């Protein structure tokens, strides 16, 4: 009987190892990413509470997303309308055209790869804080008249 249980346990482990490697969309919630692109860095953050994303290329943007396993879909993007350097504006335009075409994603080893239906990809690196953001606790704990001595 023990041998039979061992064999069944080994089979369960073997089947688990042969799984479909489906992604866990919960790992996106609250995560921040940056992608260095020609002309501008792209930031992408996933809201921890709602199915929303936000970030910056030249302009600030936000929108909705839905994720299930390896599949992801972005929709309803809105952005500010500031002008920037021509190369950065081109990168932003390409990014905003790319995002509605994204169908799949891979999150592994601190890298997020967004994959469009035509095979085009953008790879992001996960970061704790987005560039240009300061930790709110540090700013709140420092008196306005504090000076180094």
C-alpha cells in the first residue's frame, strides 16, 4: 500500500512539473516597471486594488486592464497632452499604439514582457520605486527648516 501511495505522489508531482506555466495575474498588482526605449523611458504601474495601470512616457497615462493566466488586455487609455522631444514623442506614440494590441505577458525573474498579437514585444524591468518618485515617509519626516551640520 505504501508503494502505491509513493507512486501516486510521484505522478502528482510529475504532472505539476509539466503544467502549462500559466502566469499569476495577482503578481502584477502593486508592481512597478520601467522600460528603457529610444528617446524615453516608459514606466508602467499596476494598481494594487483596481484593475488599472498608470505610468509615464512623456505624458502621464492611465487605463484599465484584464488578465487571466498568460493573457492580458489593456483598454481605455487616457493621457495628458504635453509636448516633448521628438524622439520621446515618437516612442510615446508607438507605445500607445502597441498597448491595445498586447495579448500575452510573461513575468519572470523581475522582467515583464508584453507581447502583441503580431509578435512585437516590450520588455520592462521591475523596480521598487519609479524614477523620480521620492519615498513619502522620508519627505514627511524631514522638517522644512532642517539643515545638515
